[in-house]
C-alpha cells in the first residue's frame, strides 16, 4: 500500500511563491494592508491553490480561541416544510463567513433547550442560534453557558413589574428576529380593499399565539382605516378548519367577497369549500393566505395569493448578528430591547381579483 500523500505546508507555499513564511502567514490571515504588494499577495494565493494548501482549523482555534463553529438549536423546525429555508439560509450565511454549523433538533433528541445548550457548549461552539417552528415567546434557561445567543422566529418572555424576578430585571435582552406578522396582515387586507372589496372576513387561528394576535390586529387596523367593519371568524390552523369556516360563510346570505386566511393551509381549505359550492375564485370570491409555504401555495388551484414569511432573510440576519456578537467580545454593541421585525412581502398570484359587479 502506497503511503498517503504529504499534506502541503506553509513552507511549501513560501517556496513555490518565492517569499518568506511570514509573508505567507500575513497573506493567508488577511493582514496584508500596507505590508504586502498586491502582486505578491496574488502569487501567494496562486501557490496555495496549486498546492492544495489549507490552513489548520486547530491552529487557528488555538491562536484566537475560537472554533469557527456555531450551534443551531431548533424545536421541531427540521421537519417543517415551510421553515426549512430559514435554517438553510442560516447555514449558508455561516458558511459564507467560514463558519461550520452543528444543528440540534430538540424534537429528535427529546432534549430541553438547556440540555442542547450544554451539549453545544461542551463542543466549544462560539455562539448559539435558537430557532422555533412558528412565532413564539419563550422562557430561556437561567444560563447560556457564557455563549452569545440570538433568537430566530421567537422572542424572549420575561415577566414585568411586580411579577419580575431579580433574574428578569438583570437579564440583558437577547437579540431576536421575527416576521412582521402585523404589517403583513395589514398589507394583505389593504390589497383586498384596493381591489374594491368591502365584505372581507378573516379566518383566524382562534388562539392566543403571537402570530394570531398580530395578524388579527393587522387585519382590524386595515379595515378600520378604510372605514369597514371587521368580520373575524375563529377557525383554526388546518385545511379542514378553513374548509368548515368558509363553507359556513359561503352559505350565508351576506357572504363575504373576500377572505383573508391566517395560514396558507386554511386558505387551501377555503378554496376547496368555494369549489364545492360553485363559487368562482377569484370571479366571485378572492382569497389571500399567509406563509407562502414551499411547494404548496404556488401549487394550489388557483395558485394562492399570499404573504411570504421572510424565513431566508431572518436566517441570514440572525447569523450575522451572532457573528457580530462573537467578534465584539466584551465590547459587544448595544443589544436592541425589542425584536428586529423583518418585513413580509405580498406575493400576488391568481386567487385575488376585482370585487364582483
């Protein structure tokens, strides 16, 4: 058996480029400003590429006490078809900055958030992102094991006033990135109003989740601004819920001409109810969803007009914020006291049209 090929060293790169090892070190560690000519830098990089030279991650971590690895903890997001882009974008952003990602899905391990944080701290990650499947307010563990932390699609819940503990009062706010649920719902409703609709009903989730409350508020705000009476219908979050609620509304004498649905799957149920009732979409009924779920909203018949959750933008922004915290060390920038709200875009397809004459 032939011996394994020898791994090229910085001395090999220096010999190939005709420079000193110190020059190679400065170039490969990007410390060349004002010290190394651009032609020399290009020659060193070309030599490293020709030799297949790669810097040692172990040596780098010993030098600056970082592993260039971040932990991504998810609740059950890894099995979610509509939230996959969020974690994928986070991983892509990390890779673009030379970071590796270790992902821990709590639903697969049946572990607590504190357990996952401890596990990743033992593996010496430089920081943590915690992402939830849907918009949520969470209680964080008492300790994050000294690691920078950023929240994705969730925000920290802390008690206020007399209910606040000493820990709540002393805790530094954790950066969080959440979708603009309120403004997205307002945009969806205003889109229907702009098409001339006045009898617009909202099929809501019927619960007290943050996304439900904000989307209901956005709908009410848009209706009130237009001088219209809101018609809020507690339905649920599943396709069957949308089907049942829409069936009842369409059988009513004063049926709405438009529906804003809290979720794409609820909108899909409403489209099914309209088809069975012989109600043309969008000729007699316009329908708007929320999520722009991958491989779903655009595949419905007709393709669904919806509000797109900014999963990719949120994932990238969360990783950038975490890397800023890691780079800042003890001189970290001031952490915003409120979550960063990422805009949601309106995606117009074929389920909305002018109010019927």
